[in-house]
C-alpha cells in the first residue's frame, strides 16, 4: 500500500485530527524551525513552544530560577523583555547549553501546536533536511509537511523546503509513496526555484521569497545564509507528549519517547 505525502501549505488548511496516525514535519524556514534546530544542536535541554507571550512567561515561571530563557519574535524582532530573538545566532552553546527555552513566534510555534496530534512531530529545516527525510522514509506512516506561512499567507521558503522533502522521498523511494496535489505543487516549485542545487542557488531562492525579503529589510540577511546551509546539523527536534521539543540524532529518532 502506498504511503501518502500531504503538504499543508498553511496550518489553517488542515484540521488537527487530519494528522492523527501520521508523521508531521513542521517547517518555518525563516526562521523558527531553523533556530530551534540550531538551539538543540547547541545543547538546549528542551524548547517549549508557546502560542503566546503570556504562555512563554508562564513556562519560565514554572521552572527553577535560572534554568529557562525566553526566545522568539513578534514582527520579526525580539520581544521586549525576552532574552533571545528568533535568530539562530542568538542560540550559541555559551548562551543556551543546558537551558530550557520558552519560545514563541508569530507563525512557527502556532503551526507546531496545530500539528501536535500527529503520532510523531518533527522539526524540519534545510539544515537537517536529509536527517528528516531519512526519518520519514523509515517511519512507515503517512507524511504530513506543515508549512507555517506568514500571517496567514503562503510563503515560498516553506513551500521550497516541502518540495525538497518530497523530491528526496521520491528520488529514493518513489514506489513507496503517492503524492497529493499540494505535494506535487511543492515539488514543482522546488524544481523551478532550486536551480543547480547549490547552496548559492538556495540562498538566492530564499532571498526571493517573502520571508527572505522581510529579513533583509530587518537587517537579518545573515540568517538566510544560515538557513540555506543544508545538512549542517544532524539533529532532529521532536515534539513530545509534554509539548516540549527535544533532540535526537538522525534515524535514532525512531527510538525517541514521543
């Protein structure tokens, strides 16, 4: 029996129950899922995705003093009173190792919460693209790729990643999968925009996207370079039953406790 691949171009285009029994990959390339993946690779104990600033503050208050930092953005910039923004550069090991992060962003964390009913929820980004697709391939479950978008609008950078995942899955295991219309749309967009497949071509495609243009305007062009560094991080974040995100390496995700 063929396994379906669904691409949800926005979180509002599926119902939470639609992902039950499947494996979901949540993607907000610029920048939440890229930042979360870097934070986990740099030794964060866990990331607590929060739908609001108030939830993040409450999460910090529930933990012992000094063990939790607050990170995230509104309108692309650091939230007043928070320790960290939504830039991967803020999450170096000297800052975050051993800490929990109460994390809230305009789009990415809300997409994560929307997808939490899936049997497994992975954090996807170009920086861990191959590790994520390898995990999807061995899971045996229907695949749901959830694009966060921006303020309720479809964004090219997330669709680009979704297409890259579909491309890798079909390239290695085409006989195992069937694609939804939206998955084929994402795949065609990836093939159109990825050029020669180089890092430079990916950077250029991300800069053309709405999210990329927004970051350039805010002075975060460096974050686009970081986001395009494909397969630079072997870690995969997963959302567990306690609604915290923890890390495993590559296919070891199979043995995680979520």
